[in-house]
C-alpha cells in the first residue's frame, strides 16, 4: 500500500478527535491497561535470573529494547527498581527521554521478567489492545508532543504524570484488525529502516570523503620548495583572557568568543557573551583573519579551528581559545587548512593533556607543532581546490539529509494511517471493539483515571517561623 504524505499526516492524531472507522471504539489507557502494576504475575525465586533494563537499554524512537543484562533476582529485588514482564509496554516518563521516544514493548526478557529504571511507566494490557499496537501509538511524535504539555516538575526533571497517561484516550480497532495493522506497520518500517541504513552509510562516506580531502591536501613528504616551519614560526600564538566575576561589568564591555562559538570553519554568533576588557591594551582583541582554535575539547575535536571574519564586530576571545595570527606570506585560509588537517589526523591530540575527559592544547605546545609553508600562490590554489571538493561534499550531504527528513515524514504518515483506519481494510466479520471493551469493563470495572492527591503543606522547621510584623 502506498502512503501519501500530507501536513495532516505529519501532525498525527489529536486527542479524541475524528470519526472512527466501522467497528472501532475509544478507550482510555486506564480501561485498557493496568498502569504501573506492583509486580509480576508470578514472583520469581531468589535464585532465578531476570533482566536488568536501565533507560539506556531502550533505543529512542524504534521500540527496541536490550534486555541482555541479567542479575540474580535475590540480589536486586530490594533495590528501588520498576518491575515489569514480557509484553508490558514501557513508557519513559522523564524529559528528555519521553520526547526522544524511549518507548518499547518488553520482549526477550530473561525468565520473562525484568527490573528497570524507575523512570518508566509500565502498561500491562488487559487483552483489548495488543502491546505492539499500543507501543506504536505512543511512539507517534504528535502523541508525545501533547504529553509534553502535561509534564510536571522542575525544569530538566519534568515527568509525564500517571493520571495524565491513564486518561489518554486512544482509538481501538477490533483485535483481528490490530493484528493486521501491526503486521503492516512492521513490514513498512522494516523497509523504511533499510532505506535509513543506506542514508546513514552515505552520510558516513561523505564525512570520510571530506576528511580525506582535507588530510590529502598537504603532501607527505613535503615538496622540496616548501619551508618546514613550526606554528610559532609561522605566526603569533596567544591564549585568550580568563573569565573572572570582577570583569562581568566595567567601562569597556566587549563581546568575546569561547569554545561554544567556534566550530570547524564556522563561528556561531547566536550566543555571544560580554566581559570587561579595560586595561588590556587590546591584547585580546580580534582582527579579521585571525584563526581561533579550541584549547579544551573532546580529544578528537581538539584544536577545532575557524577564521574570525569580523562578526561580532570588535570581539575579543576567552582563554578556552587560542588565537593564531599568521605572519606575512601566510594566508588565513592556508592556516585554517593546516589546522583542520592536524585536527583530523590526530596531530593535535598527540600534544594534548587530558583532565576530567577534556583534552587541552596549550599555546606552548601548539607553537612547536609543524606548519608547512608553500609559496603564497600555491597556498591560494590548494585552498581553492579543497573548497571546490568540500562544496561537492556539502551538496551530497544536503541531498542525503533531505532524503532522511522525507523518511521521518514517511514514518509519521505510516503511523497516522495506521491509527485512523487507512492502513488496512476493515473486515465486517471482526467482532467490534466495543463488544470486546464491554467484556473488559465487566471484569475490571469502568476504571476512572486516578486523581492526584493534593499535597499537604510542609511543616515549618523550628526556628524558621515567620516573625510578626
């Protein structure tokens, strides 16, 4: 079946909106599932092995879970962990895991049971909804965007509350149709993922091509007419000004660049801070053509360079950056190419010192690193050729990224079709979902979503009572 893309398909279903196909019904998750059940259907023995499933074991956006890590139940049962079993649906409730789609059907569990992160809501179907159907419904970006609006808690630790999840109403097809929907979704997703794998391979090859272009621009050994200088001989090398609270205000406030602004061949000016640079005699001020290098970075990004082009105007630089100002006869573009090559070949990494997982390249060590110096005309020609090849790589990457965006839209369209009855045909012979739901309600009752209890005010600690005015 061919799926058409539309804005509506990308937006996905709204809560409780739209006319249902024949035989479908609506039900809340509280009616369809036991939410956060207290334990297993069958308690394991202490000597039994179970899976351990941290948040990292759930792959974002795919519904896949790695349940291979195991532990003896008696060794971990007293820990504060969430209990779940085979075919339960896990829903990451905390930000950013929920927004990223860490939602999965528990499967492949050792002994059919697991203990995992307390940041999971656990949904155990009562039989009217297939776990796979529920999982794919919750994986829709549109559903998670609405859930995000109901999150509560402090910034950075916001969670989807259980009452909201219980009240979430979803469209429920007859069980046989759910089986057909899940089968078609999984078949289509396998095709989409095959295409995404090809795209990922293509993007990787583009990056390998870019790296090869940069690294091969300077021949080894150097041509005999090139001069083998060091960085210190090729120009001036200076470290920026250290931040200090006393310089947060002052008579000569200037914008300054830091590691967060300097990327490879690009300076991001979306978040530029200011500091007082009075009494520095212009020591830390930048000129157009200065090359800035990251002094502290992840080891493979150490020395990441870019040319200051005058934006922001009158900027200075912080001591997390090193400034290289080329001497006469050396172009800024050539220096940038040399430094990009040193970064990609790991030359900067060899001169680094690592503290707390951050590599540092001191100005003194940078000065001793080799700097090949061809005639200026040759510098210009080599840089021109490299730029032309990198532009080809940029176009290839842009095309692949555009295809990847189309893949994401196709996923959204697929799931939208699945949950609006447009993916597989309805069969009048299927038992209507309403009949199935009536049986579930008769057994479990028409369970209403829980209401959150009002918080009791905390008692005032002794000695902190409010003084009378």
